[in-house]
């Protein structure tokens, strides 16, 4: 399943899911059949494999073909009939390639996926989450003409008591300049049509609309609409693209985050794409189950730590009214790591791909960058500024943020629209929660964050599932529940904080190098374990969020 709704009615597309051939690089004699999407750590005997995995699939192709890869972890090389066609870096962002004039017949598609922390990799490094390998998200084959739609972005705004919006349509022309007609529909109602001269290459066309009778998208009433663009060439409808949109505005004012003019209180979870059965290749049914548990807890938000998430997960959040902080890829990197020769280019590419693909999701209320990176250094500030600038070039409709742990020494708090802090009182130290919150807030006001909304982006405690203690010792479920109650009571009662993202929803795998601080080689701060079995902390959170 590519998305939770139909994205084309004219363009023909096929999902290349199902059984593929798989073998480790250099071991083709050990080829086996595997399901795609999947990650190779879920294949028997490869639970700890680091290196290159090779996938092959035979399929019928003809004409102009656009191959879309929603996620390959993490360094991908794609071949058609043995010929290289594209390379891509980053597990968490989609990429595509157009193949012109493919000869009619059966062709062999080969994808190599490398999950190693090789010397060219600046973002996928040994870290506090696991670098899975494989084709972890869907693969799509599309038949396109010489002129096709690349993407459609919609930006709503509320002016003069009426919803208005701008549609930005990117049209790609593989041939010479042509005159086309563009037609727009909202839920099958024609909004308008206009001729356009399309040059060779990519062309972006912007059109303004008014919508006097639409219903606003609210988390408690998530009304969605279908915006369709149709491309007509020489009197014939040649291509289309359907996106799902919501009418809402996110602003910040007087230290508050406003959703359609109303202040919100964020009660959320950090969530890694990690599952005990599926690794990072989580099927949509399991995503749905996660979100239903999150809703059951009383939470209303998710932070996609620390990378862009599967767009099907965002589709579910759109439908359920779950507010989302979507984050570009980077976590806990030192200045030395940020000076890696590829860090800045790989980071900006990730931002570009994240925003291009996820722009229309109304659930996303903020873009985040650079979790716990070197925001206490001058070079770090230069990089933070560069990434914020790029995001503001791509999208002016959402506020920006980043989560810091550089307490009392961060020099970047003036750059984001929302200040976010990661704190762990009562877990990593014994500081009372109220004292910790007050000290953080006073520092933020004096360090560039005055007047900005403040979020607690991480707070929590660990528990090994099934470990109980009458003494309520650390790592027991009882102690985790006690700490969570006290932490959440402090944050949610503090008048100057706009909310909290609890660390974390579920336990997740970490590399063996982290064993000394992570029992079971897992980050055990989930309120459910890696198989989604509830700990006592789940009920503690449910009680706190319910208040």
C-alpha cells in the first residue's frame, strides 16, 4: 500500500511489493525469497547483519517509466538490467528516477541496500537507535508521458473570514516546450482551469483560490479534502495528481502555539520507527495499532524522532487528528561529526526531500532539525542557521524548532520559532521537576528565547518490561510509573510551557556499542515494549494526560 488514498486516476502505477530475490553481497549462491518492504535484520540468520544486501525483481516495463522508492535503508544503488540508474543516501526520504523509452518486455530491477556506517555517511552513524537495512518502504512503478506532474503543494490561509490557498504545481517536461491546460478540482468540484506554456525540465506554476464553504481542519475534527490537478495536452487528459489537504493555519504568538488561532496544549510521545517483529519496515496495520494505543493514552501528538517518517503513518495522523512534529535526520552529533565532509549536503538533501514529500500533511504543525547537536558552538550555530534558512525557503506556513540538551550554554535559541528542551529530572539526576522546569524557563528567557513558545521535547524514565520491585527501584515498572506521574504533573501544570513529548512510546533497538547504558541493547524508556505490551507506565501516562 503506497498511501491511504488514491493518488492517481489517469496515471497508471503498480506497487512492486511481494516476493523479491535477496542475497548478501558476494553470496548470490545463498539467494532466498523475501517480502518487500522489509529489513534484512528480520530475515532468519541475518538479525545482526551489517553490510550490503541485494534485492532483485523481474517485472514487465514499457515506455517512459518512473520508479519511486519510498525508503531504502540507508545507502541505495538501483540498476535496471545490470545498468546503474540512480543512487540515493538516507533511509528516511523517498527518491525517484525517470527511465525514458524502456523497451517492451520483462526487465530485472536490482536494488542494493547498505546499512553500514561507511566513511561517506554523515547522518547514519553509531547512535542511540538502530541502522536497519533493506527496502523498508514501498516501491512503485509508474507509466508517464513526456509531460508529467512531479508534485503539488497547497498552502492554506484564512483571510477576511474566508479560507484561501495557493497551489504550487511542478510539471516536468522531458521534451521541447509545449502548451498545456491545467485543471484543479476540490472533491470533484472544478476550481478552475488555465493554459500554461511548459518549457523543457521542471516548471512550477502557482495559482490562487478562494474556498468560502470549506470546514477548517482541527485535531478534534480532522476534516480532509482531495485536491486534484489534471494536465491536459492537445485536448487530452494526460496526467493527474491527487493530494489530501486540510484547511488550517499554525502560528506562534505571545509564547503560545496557535492552531487556527487557538492555543494548543501538546500531550505527545516521541516515537521511533522500530518494532520487535518488523524492525523499521512497519506495516500500516501496525502503524494504525500504534496510533490507537497513543490515542488511548490520551496523547494528541507525535514527534518523529529523529528522522522523517513513512508517509502512510502521516496519512493516519491526518485522519486521526494527531498533531505531528516532523524532524529531519540528525541526532546527538558533535561539532566534529557536523564537520564531516558530507554532513551539510546530506542534511540539506534530507530537508529538501522531507518537505517536498510531506508538505501537504495538515497534521504536521512544526518542522524540527538537529536534535541535541552542537548548538553550543559557533560552527554549530552556522549549521543551525543554514538549515532553518533552507526550511523557511521551502515552507513559510509552519513554525520551526529543534530540541536542545545544551542546558545553559546553547547559543541558538534565538533562531527557531519554538524553543524545545530535552530534560530528564528524577531519572538522570534527582533534581525536583518543578525546580528543573523553572530553571530551564528562566534561562530560555535570557538566552534568546524570550516570548517564544516552549516545549519539553523529551522527558521520561526507563523500565525493563516485566521487572517489578517492591522497593520501586530504577528499571522497575513501578519506578518508571512513579517518575512519569511526577514529570507530567509538573510540565502540564506549568503555565509557561506549551506541552510535552514523552520519551518514548515504545522500546527500541540500539546498536551493541550502546550496551553499557542500554540493558538488552534497547532503549527501555517506552511505556510499551517493542511488541507493544503495556508497562505500568502506560496507565500512569493515561491518568496524567486524562487530567
